[in-house]
C-alpha cells in the first residue's frame, strides 16, 4: 500500500511536471490577447505538489491502471491550462478537447453513456454565458474546460467544483481590488477540479 501510494505520487508529480513544461512552452509561443486579463505569477512547484497529492490519495485507495493513466493525463492538462491562462489569458483546445476526447471515446467504447451527459450538463450553462457575453464575460476555453470537468468528475462534483471556482474568483478579485476587466478564470477552475478529483473518484 505504501509503495503503491509513493509510486502514485511520483507518477502524478511527473505528469504535473510535464504539464508545467508544456504550459510554459505554449505560453512562450502565444501572444497575450490585447483585451485579455493581466498576467499572473504561476506557482509551478505547488501545482506539481498538488498533482502528487492527488496521485497519492487515489492510488492508496484504488489501483486501476487505465483509470490512473487517464487521471494523470487530466492532471497534466490542468497544470498546462493554469499556466497558459494565467500568463496569456488563453485556454488551448489541445489541453481541454484532448483529454475530453480520450474520456468520451473510452466511455463510448464501453457504452457508458452517462459520461456524455455528465460533460453536457455543466457545459450548457457556461456555453450560454459565453454566447450572451459574446466571449468577453465567459471564454469558450473555460466552457470546454467545464465539459472536461463534467466528464471527469460527474455531474455532482463538477457542479460543486464550478460553484467553488466562481466563488473563489469573486473573493480573490475583490480582495485584490479588481472590480472590472477580464480575469484568468481557468486557474480557479483547474484548482477546483483537481481538488475534487479524489472525492469524485472515490465516491
């Protein structure tokens, strides 16, 4: 059990580190949007540590290799998304649609149609917000991210994660004196999704 936990922590930390490297690489190659949010500092060591904690927690309680690989890919993507959005105000499709496609493909092959519904339920209200705000109040990258959250976490935990992310964003923005203007919302979403993964997987 202890060895499996340590291996899980190491595996997920490695996934987080790869995600950080990919995120930095993508951010360096992208131009920040002229009307995008201000650039933020990225706590890369904490992100990698968070991945290690997730890996240790879920590996200590379950050991399904295919599931662990998929969740490690999701953690990799979450780290990359955090970094790129914090630095450039952009959520690259490769880090949302890539893992989402893997999860939904596996679900379709196994006839697990609930995953499709789980991805659609949080997607719809966020997509509506993006349409009504014309992409300014809610970006389409965030919309795709919540669809990934739904597929990974299920309906219950994805909704909880989205609510927590929204509340955290409001609190932090007011605490920092940001009253208007765009913010990088993906870091809040990715943090909430990552925190919810162990609870969603084990319940």
